[in-house]
C-alpha cells in the first residue's frame, strides 16, 4: 500500500523509551490493549469533527478515565483528550495527585498536556504516534524529563503507532 502524503506529516517515529527518574508503576500494563481503548476513544472524536486523539488513564490495574479530543464540540482550546482524562481521573481518585498513574494517548502530548501531567505527578505516559509539530515528550520539547521541573515521568512512545498515525492522516486527508 502506498503511503498517503498529508500536510500535517504525522510521521511514525520509532518509539524510543525515555526513562525518567521516577520509579515505574507497580502494575503491569498491557500497553497495546490500553492503546486500543485510546484508539476507540479517538474514533469517537470523529463523530463531532474533532481531531481523532484519545486518551485513557490507568491507576493500579484499572482504567479510571477515557476521553477524546473535544476542542471543536466544546469550543474549548484546552479540551484535549489527555486534559479531560486527567480531570476525570483526579475526580475518580479524589485527588489532583495522580501518583502511579499511566496516561495512554494516541498522539504525543503537547506542551499544555505534558505540563498538566507534570502537575498531576503521573508516573508514565505511553503514546502512539509522535507529533513532530507540537510534541512535548521528546519531539519539540521534553517536559517529561526536565530536571528544572519538580517532577519527571517515564515516556514510552510508538505503541500501535501505525494505527494511531493512520487515523490522523485519514482525518486530515478527508478535510482537504
Ligand atoms: Zn494537548
């Protein structure tokens, strides 16, 4: 199959795990299964014309939040999947502090979302496709492992990256 070109160039970068200084979460997580849930969420964003990005938050071995991008439908510039999922997770946990949490998201988090993850003290972030235009977990910035910040988290990229990137490419190709 020929690779479809698109102006947003959601390149599928090979995920290189970046190890932060925090201990890894105790629970063993099936990253691909969790990413499949995030992909289901991402597809739900298509129903209202939002860029298909989905995120889930795992605490212990439980999925406590699953959301998708709602920027268009809510008219809210901060309504990224990860932020909405962090809010739900904090509500479920009864605390803003999400120590031990894993965020699984189809696209590398932006600076806003990565900043929120630092503030939420999450343990790790697992993403699908890298975002060379806005990614802040290794592509443009790395807010996950900046020693000037008061928290660092582990980043694992490239989980089901083909499916995650294809969903975005198809969305932008269809908009042209
Ligand atoms: Zn974001």
